[in-house]
C-alpha cells in the first residue's frame, strides 16, 4: 500500500486555513489538483454583496518552519519566475505559521515584475497578516492591482471564468486588456467604494439645493435691477441677506433629510419665500417706485432678519430636547 508523506499534513494545514478564511467571507475557492499544480494551490474568485466580481487570483500556499525568516517569511521562486511574473491574474503567495496559527501574504506577481532576474526567494513581511480583520483590505488591494495590471476576468459562468483564469496564466492578452485611461480611476473607486457611496447619496440629496443655487446665480443681476428700480438703497446687501437666509433654510432641510427626518414646516416656508422673491424680477424686472416695490423691499429686509433668528432658535431647541430625552432614557 502507498504511504502518505509526513509533510502532507503541514502543507494541507496552510491550504485548509486559507480556504476556510476565504470561504467564510463568501469568496469562491477552487483548489488545483496536485497533478496540475505548477506553482499555485488554488484559484480564487472574489465576491461582493453575494455576487461574483471579475477579479480572480491564484495563490501559492506554503506551510512550515523552513519558510520562516528572522524578519518575516519567504517563498521560494524556483522555476516559476517567468510564470508568476507574466501571469494575467495576480499570483499571491501565502505563508502559514503553524505555531502562531496565522497567515501572511505577498503579491508575487507585483514583486517579480519589479526585477529583471529571479531573486530566488520573495520576502513576506510579518506585518502582512491575512485574517478576519484584514481580509476585506486584502481583497480590495489585490482587486485594485488586478484591475490596474489589466487582469480582469469576465465570463458567463463560474466554469468559463475558471477556465479563462487558468488560460490567463499563460501571459498578457491585449484583446481583453482594460482601457488604461480609466484604470487609475477604477482603482480609486474600488479602494474608497464605501465612502464614495456615502458621497453619492449626499450628492443626490443635495440636488434641490444645487438647483436653488443655480436659480439664484441666474437671478442675481435681475434681483439687483429690481432693488435699484424700487428704492434708493444698496442692492447687494439686500440680495445677499435674502439669498443667505434661503440657503440656510435649504442646508437645514438637507441635513434634516440626512439625519432621517422630514422638515415639512421648513420646506413649506422655503417654498413660499423662494417662489415669491425669485418670481419678483420676472413679474417686475425694472422694479417699482410705488407701494408695490417698497413693500417687497421692506419684506426682503424683515423676513430674513427674523427668519434666521427663528430658524436658529427653533432647531437649537429641537436639538436640546432630543439630547434631554437621550440623557433621560440613558438614566
């Protein structure tokens, strides 16, 4: 009967630990049969939100004391230098420290593309841990590199994508290379995906404010002309006061929506004030020296002055009451 190599348990320890970690986070792991192992132990397809992405990597896993170094770990290159260097999917090296029960990783393709000759060994820093706390960062960094290096894999099914990933190990394919003009942008969005989602959501919420600002800019010279034609006062302070009040109301509404509340009263008042004062230059573009123009000029002084005070006092009061309730519920 055939015997089982004593080193097999050590080799499998690293593969099992890495596979368990990746599958725990829903990534698709396909181990490579030992007979077809030419420097990689598994091919991995990253997922996001329960769906496959176009990012695939191959991983070489090493376990045991012989890969430990004084300042970290190391993976032997052997005869894989050109294969790992020219691969169209990133080849990642992972070392499993059986004593610490920890995984450490390095991008072999990236490291070997920076040299002209085989270094013999690729260093693995002892700070490059791969665990439940760092796996998301690991996936983001490697995916960004895969996109930047023109390695993205697309296919109709998992089997086709796996076959394409295996074929991609033979070298670069210019027919499927991404457009380099947008690769740096794609890398940035991938690294800051969550933050960009928040920003995009805020931009959508601020669309009414943006529209209001555009209308104000377009109306500025018309407001100036209306004031000059209605009363002998400096038009710029009058328009600035009115505009500042409307913008303060608009920003208040924006942040209320951001907090998950609907400021109906503030929205109603803003709609009423904006619809009247922004419509004035359209109705009477040259102003009116009679009671009509005087009334609106006086209103444009009183309403912003009182409105700003009322708005600030009201919302500070609302915030104070909410804090009181929170403190009381905490007690």
